[in-house]
């Protein structure tokens, strides 16, 4: 059976390998496991709540319609909690669209969002449909989001796939192809140009790389071996985050406390500015996560 549905989860199994699977929690339409030939590729905290009481700490939470917490009181997303409401609403499972590669869709509209949260976005005056498509190939996982404004008023939104990669050791991990990109450092509250040809990790890290050309593929590398490739579809920004020691300690659902050694978030989205969507308009963004291959160095001069 390539797709199994339970009350709370949907599981896709690749037809050519029973140990290549993706598990999606209906709550948040959160991918909570990507197993490739029996090996887990995503990090989920052992302290994560999977019962729908709190967004999942790990996997691929979905961020919409605001990233972080909006600072301007005048903005219609100002009252929303950090990262919006998509990750803490139960999405509708819309079914399977393709048998091979197994592909499924989930939907979110105002009906699925709790009225208390909904009224915090533009006083509940927006109408929208979000369709999340998840496709599992042998060595590749694709997540696509389609957003439609079904109301009569324009709205603005951020979108982000908050992907938590599982890695053997953060202190041996590098990320490439961000050199010469403009970045906003959330810890320093400063904007500058990234000068490192490869990023390495020695302390808390929280940067938004802004407007990175879409032909840049980011690779997560360990000891010269490519672990992951991230290809973006219409998602110009990428957040790179590791909480390191103190922030992991301070985060109640982050467990084990040294789990920061085994995770890295590389999160493609549109967060440095809002996407505007007029009445009846549609927008799509996506990420393709693939495994292995050669190191590919991309600079701004090629
Ligand atoms: O604790 P949350 O809401 O899941 O957020 C986790 C992190 O998410 C990252 O995307 C942000 O850049 C960080 O600033 C934030 O701490």
C-alpha cells in the first residue's frame, strides 16, 4: 500500500522500497519522518508534542501567514503568534494524486483554523485556500505549497518550510553557496554580506539569507560528502538556524538537550518581505530535498 491513512497521520511508502517512507501528521500537515532506505533524514525532538497541543519541534513545520512575530502594529499579521497558524491547525487530507511516485495533498482554509486564531489575522476578514503537495521519490522529497486568495480583499503573507535536517554532528557540518548573499543576522539584528564560502557552526546561528537567486542549490556537507541538496521553487529567502546550547536548554520541548548537535534547520521561504496576493490570485512555492551527489560550488561569478 503506497499510502496509509490513520486518524492522525498519513504514511507514504515508496513502491520500490518498503523502508523509504514519509509520515505526515494531519496537525500542521507536518512531515514528522522521512525514512530513506531505513535511515531517518529529519530531526524530531524527543520532547515534541505529536498530539496536536503544540506545533511539532522538528520535521517540517509550515509557517504561514507570518514568519517570527511581526513588529509593526499596523500590519494585519501583528496579533498572530510566532510563525502564524498553519503549523498549529489540523489540515484536511485531500487524498492521493499519484501512485508512483506516491503523492498526496492536504488542504487548509478558514474552516480548519480555530476561530480564535483566525480572527487575529486581518480581523478574520480573509478567505484563502492552501494546498500542500508532498511527493516521495526514491532519494528525494518534494513539498509544494499553492496559495489562493478566495476573498475580495488583497492579503499579504510570509511562507516558510521550517525543515529540521538530521545530521551526524553540527560541528562537522558545512553549508555552501551562500557566499556574497545579503543576510540579516537575527542575533545581532544587523544586515551584512555573507563572506564565508562555506558556513560552519560553532555557536547559536540564526540568519535570514535574503533574495538568493533560485538557481543556487544549498548543500549540507560533512567531511566532503554531500548529505542533502536543497533546491527552491519561487522561495527567495532561506533561514539557517541552530539553537546551540543555551537556546536548546531554554526550549521546553527540545530534547535531548544536546540534540542541537544532530540538527540543522535550512528553511526556504519568502520572509524578508510579504507576498501580496490580490483577490482571486494564486501563488506557488516549494522545496526539493535530495540526497548525495557531487559538491557543486556556485558563486555569483559564473
Ligand atoms: O520556537 P519556534 O517558534 O519554533 O522557532 C524556532 C526558530 O525558528 C527559526 O526559523 C527562527 O529563525 C528562530 O529565530 C526561531 O527561534
